[in-house]
């Protein structure tokens, strides 16, 4: 009989190889066109939640500009709403996910 069983083995071999069957449970959801990187959550959360997340994440991942020294990509978010510029050393409060 083997690993797959006598009847099951013939049915599985008709449409897939054992490698495809083994990889199937580990398949990762690809990104989608409409919700882009938020597509990793799949359909479980709904489109509205994923589009809101996309809106926040797209702003958060952009290069932030320090309001004091005007240097780009030198800012680091320490906590929610607390930012620090690694160039001038200023620590200040702003929005939670991005600086406006």
C-alpha cells in the first residue's frame, strides 16, 4: 500500500505530484492589486479594514522629514507619537504613525 494507500495514490497522481501536495499547506497569500501589502491578511478581515490599514502603512513607510533640521530619513519612531531625529538629536511628539 505504501504511504498514500492504493486507491488514493492513483487519484493524487492524476492531478498533482507529491511535492505539490506537500507545499500546498505552506502557501503564502500573495499581495493583491487593490489592497497591496494589506493583502497578506486575506479575506478574513474584510476590504474596508484592509484599505484603512493600507492608507496608514503607505504613509508610515515613506521617508519622514525632521521639522527642525529638515533632514530626510533620519527620524526614528520611539513609541506611539514620540519621534527622535538621529541627526540633530531632537525628541518631539507628533502623530502616531507619521509626521505632518
